[in-house]
């Protein structure tokens, strides 16, 4: 737990309690000012201690650790903090600009591991190789490199050793990165599990929607088929009823010739003669 936050919680509870105890002792019990002050300080200290025990027990229970395990982890975390401070000083005392970015990244990963294990001490067991091996190696290499690179005169052998040290530090950076991923391994597994659950939920919802849509389509098709069958039945019933035909054919009538009188015949002959 964050020491400052823990101190703030204990003080927030202890100080008002001490003031309340003093007021009760002085005004209610009619004790003297010094006696009330002594009782107030004793009560405030007791409450501070009890809150400290409570918050510590809750923190250990949350991380699944015993007090013995936590003391062991805290001892190594404090030692690791001192080593990181030395490493920070050594890394930035090296006057080699091309490797500056790599050194900054190395220090960032180391601090990330330390901060995570400090916040959640149970992660220390995933970072044991880092604290007991890799951190010491990186610290030793950087301190030696900083010391040798600060020498005013160099020869070929010294330059070769410095180059070899830089190469080794690059390889150590990869090991530190693997340590960081090892510490985050449980979080990555939890994230993958949540992703699988989310995908399954999405698939289930999608299948349900598709199934519902398919049922609606089938129902619509059935209704359309029913309507078509009803229309066909009505048509068949109409075809089976009596049929009436209207004959629209106009029959041609034969021309009837009316016989002409004798006088008419003469007029007709005269007209033809004139033509």
C-alpha cells in the first residue's frame, strides 16, 4: 500500500478521535488540562496503531500474503529501490549519445517492474529472477562502464571492452523486457479470457438475431403462399361456374333485288344512252 496514503488514512481517523477524547475528558469527566491532554494523546496513538493494523491486514488479505511473506518481499523491494537509484545515476553518467534512448528505455522498464511489485507484492514471485539476477548484472555492468568511460585516456583494449559492454547491456535489455512480460503474464491471460468471453457473447447475440430474422422471413413466405393459394382457389371456383357467350358476329344479309316497272326501265335506258 502507498505509505503516504496509509499515513493519511491513519491520521484522518486518529486526530479527530484524539480531539474528541480530550473534549470528553476535560468537559465531561472534569479532568485537568494536562490529564485530558495525556489521555487524548494516548487514545489518539492507540487508534492510530489499531487503524494501522487494520489497513495492513486488509492489504495483506487482498494480496493473499502472510506478514512473514510481506516482510521478506518488502525487504527485497527496499533493496531493489536502492539498486535502481544507483543504476539511474550510473546510466546517465555515461557519455554515449547513440545509446541514450536504449538506456532510458531500460530504466523505464526496470522502474515499471519495481512499481508494479511495490503496488501488488504478490507479483514479486514472478519477478524473482529480475531482483536476484538481472538487476544486479545490469547495475554491475553500468557502474563499470561509467567508470571506464570516464577515463581520460583510452587504448584499443579499453574501447573494445566498452563496445562489448554496450552490446551486453543491449542483450540485458531484452532479458529485462522478458521479465516485464512475465510479471504481466496473468494480466495478459485475463485479458485474453475476457476477449474470448466477449467474442462468444457477440456470436450468441448475432446467431439469435439471424435466427429471429429467418423465422420472420419464413412466416412472411408462408403468408404469401397462403394468399396465393387463396387467389388460385377463387380463380378455380370462377372457372367452374356457368359460362355465357355473347355472339358479336354480324351476319351478312343477301341483297334483295326489287323488280323495276316498265316506265322506270325506259328512264334508265335513256339515261344510259345519253351517257
